[in-house]
C-alpha cells in the first residue's frame, strides 16, 4: 500500500491500449484499430500529506529517480 501511496504522491504516467478486431473473409480475427492513450497524472497533495504524517521519507534513490523523471518531463514539454 505504501508503494501505491508513494506513486500517488510523486505523480505517474499511465497508458491505456484499446484494440478493435473484426472477422475477415477467412474467419480470422484481424486487428482493425489500435489506440494508445498516454496521460500524466500529477502528484496528489493528500497523498503527500499522508506520507508526511506517517513519517514516510523518500530514499536517496527515490528522490533521484523522481528528479530524473521530472527533468525528462520538462525536456519533453519545454
């Protein structure tokens, strides 16, 4: 549970894939349409507060990982 709370507190990206199939003339299934949606979920302040109340601290590795993720986002959007 703490891992999920940490992901909510630091934000995350999620992708969803939707595939549509149809039966062709040979009775085989054929991929007709594929849509991949990617979205960024921003950090949740309530999760941050809850972690702070529990005394949860990020390790150096987690902080560096989050730093790299945020820098990458800035490069992509900047």
